[in-house]
C-alpha cells in the first residue's frame, strides 16, 4: 500500500484584507481641510455612508484613496448634472 504524500498540517485559505499604510489615514480635520468644509459636515458625510471611514476605538480615519474616490464620484455626478 502506498503512503500518502500530503502535508501533515491542514492549511486553510482565508482572504486577507489589504493593509493600509498609516501615512494614508486622514483624521476628520484633514478631511475637512481637503474638502474645504467644516468638521461637522465631514462627520455627516461619514455617518451617512457617503464617505467610508475606519473606526479605531473612538477615532475615525479616512483613507486617502477613499477620499479621492469620493471626490471623483462627486465630479462624475456634477458632470452628469451639468450635461443634462
């Protein structure tokens, strides 16, 4: 009888999330400054789900990539409204 050559340990594959570089994380004041809006409005964008955020304990952070995507989406919507 032939012996199995399978590894002794069982490996499971779990999807890994992309690790965010801490240099890419913006706090609420940085988000508000980049959007030229107030801090309260930046919080409203996050709480409405329009702008994704990462919650770390009591802190909220927004990735630079998410902020850029949000701005691009606004540009696209504005272009569509103007063209109508």
